[in-house]
C-alpha cells in the first residue's frame, strides 16, 4: 500500500482514547485524529483510580470516541488498514473493553489486529513526533511506571532500570495526599514548591551512587510523612517547603540515576556512529524542574533531549496506533483474534 491508516484504541488506565494515524511512504507518521477522554473527575473524589469505575466509564465512552476519531480523520471504518489496541499492561477491566472492541472491528472489517503493549506505545512516540532514529534511551515516568529503557528497534527493548517500589508519579500523588493537596498530586506539589525553600528539609536520595540503574521512592514518601508529622500543624509555608525539598530530592535522584544511564549508553555504543538521545514520557515529564534537570544532564553528556508534546507524553491512542504502524512497517506479524489482555506484561 502507498500509505497505511490505522485506528488506535487505548483503555489501559483512566483515559479512554481513540486515534487515526497514517504512515506515509517515506516513513513519516501523521496524526489524523487524537481523541482523549480523561476520567479524572470520576476518580478524584477517591484520590486515585478506581478500577471498577474506570472499566464502566470505558464501556460508556469508547464507541463514541472511536466514531469521533474516524470523523475527525475523515475516514470510514472500511477504509482503515488495521486496528491497534492496548492489550496490557494495565487495569484488566479497561483492557478487556478496548481489546474486545478492537477485535470486533478487526473481525467485521477483516483487517489485521495489533495487540499493543502500552509501554511500547510510549517507547516509540518520539519516532512519530521527531522521526528519531534507533537506538535511544527512554525514561518513562508516570503514575504507574518508572522505567529507563534502551530502545534498540521495533520490538527490541531492554529495561535498564525500574522502580523497586512506588512509581515516581505515585510518589508525587502520595506526598500531595499527606500534605492535604488535591489529586492528582504532581501539579499540586509543583505549584506549592514554587514558593518553598528546597533546602529546609534534608530528604533521602534513594539508591544514589549505586551502580545498578533502578529507582526507589517509597523511602522518600516516608521521610515526607515524618517531616510533616514532626512540625504539624502545617502552615502553607511548611507545605511549600516540604514540596520544594521533595522535588529537589527527586531531581537529584534522577540526575544521578539517569546520568549513569547516559554513561552506560555511551559505553554501549562507543564504537558505533550514533547520535545519543534521551526521550521522556509520562505525566511526570510535565514537571518543569524535572525537565530542566534532564535537559541540563543531556547537555552535559552530549545527548539530544526529546520531550514530545505533553498530550503525547501522557496516555493517548495515537501512540498505540503508531506502534501498530511501526509493527506493520517492520513486517512483524499481527495478532490472532483470540489474543488475551495481560494486566502484567513486562
Ligand atoms: O502519564 P500519566 O498522565 O498517566 C498515568 O500514569 O496513567 O501520569 C500521571 C502522573 C500522576 O501521578 C501525576 O501526579 C503525575 O503524572 N504528574 C506530575 C505532574 N503532572 C502530572 N508529576 C509531577 N509534576 C507534574 N507537573
Ligand atoms: Zn502510560
């Protein structure tokens, strides 16, 4: 085919999303539509995502969103060349909704189905937005994941580091909750930190100095709780100071961990002519201080720093569609219609 159009579906967490992406003959991707419905309001009263509520909300929203994505892209269902749906990892209820819908569409249109790993979607986004060549390093920092991944090619990923306890976004959310700030915690902590003193509290910098590339954030959360308990009741200034100190500890931790990752990448490709690059993805990538830290680190190590637009950094279906297109272009096989969703899928 001269070009390929694919419908993407994402339902692994609390965003229902549908998108149509085209891959031009020169390999360039173009997003024809990208519709995302966040369930933030449904979950905010509970201070986190409630799986059962999420699954029901996906059921209600998905058909309409797919219709909208097709309309915006000005394509009809029979004109689609393939379907890509997230099949894991994530909340099983949502995965079932999205994957079953994808299967049904593939079945009636007689088009191939690609069951996509959500993390692969994040990992390949920078090729859609920036045409980035392989290999590169990707840091995924969201509410559910904290991973440093070597992206070698389509379907070729090496996990260099992961969190041994909380995800970084989760640490922001829990810290916010401890301090009485609203959910989601990341933006609230960042806002409060602007007026705070980052040096007032000496919080731990977990795993800093260790050779392995893993992360750990639960000790940080515990230290925040201790600091908050000791000086309670908290004034607004106390809250701001804790947030600023927390963010500084996180930044310094990332600086050490990712710095080691960049050095390892250099070593790995020492004899090869590659332009080293680091890509960030996930909601935490919205954090200004973290972005600046990573950017400075990249300049110091001679890496290109790529932060796709926030809309494509957080959960969306364009990245799932694109992962399907990449699989097609790499001539990887599509998936059988009895493929099963996987809540865990490393
Ligand atoms: O990728 P994402 O939108 O979705 C999932 O993880 O499903 O990431 C959400 C996470 C939340 O934990 C949220 O608190 C965090 O990203 N986050 C931030 C900021 N904005 C969102 N963390 C730190 N600073 C921010 N500005
Ligand atoms: Zn995600």
